C-alpha cells in the first residue's frame, strides 16, 4: 500500500483505501467461488454450511450466525427450500418463528462441496505465505469485530 496522501492538500487515492482493496480481494474470491461452486451463491453456501454445522436453528439465529439481515436470510432460505436443501417448520408456540434444518440432500451436497470450498479458501490466500495468511485472517477477524 502506497501512502500517496498529502495531509495538507487532503489528496485521496482510491487504490490505497481499505474498502477498495477489500472489495477487489472479495471480487477475486467470489470469482473463484463461482468457477468452482456454480450451483450455489456464496450466501446460499454460507447458510447451508452454518445450518449443517448447527444441525438446526431458527431463521433469525441463522441470519445472525451468517451475518445476514432478516430480508437476506429469508430470500436465501426460500431458495434453498425450493431446491430441497433445507426444511422449515413453524414453532408450535410462536408462528412467527421458523425452525430450519438441513435435509438429507442438503447435508449430502454440503459434504460433497466441502473439498472445493476448502480449495477456494486456499486459492484465495495462495499469494500469501502461511504465516501471512494466518495473520491476515486474524486481522480480518479483528476488523470484523469478532
């Protein structure tokens, strides 16, 4: 990263801004994902992966666990349900609450995609040495507030 800013003139170079660099890195990662897992979007994969990890969750809890707002997680789950990858049932005591679980087909797809998902992460981080990749992920976690 170049520091081409001049405090006295207030110059601003887009190429040096954290958001721009993160977006470019994310675009590279998303391109790898689309190439290797074309059947699911990254948000669909994230929801399915987290649901398979948890076993079951309310739609709201899954949204929080995957950093998706209520509208986004609803759309993602609707698409996964249409594909038969996720089952949903209303709570007996609170009809507003929806409980989700992966179907057998969803669990099988997730398990089949895991090796590709690991490779995508590995390829995304490939320009970094192992120590750099570890530090990079730690720093991203810190930036994310986790």
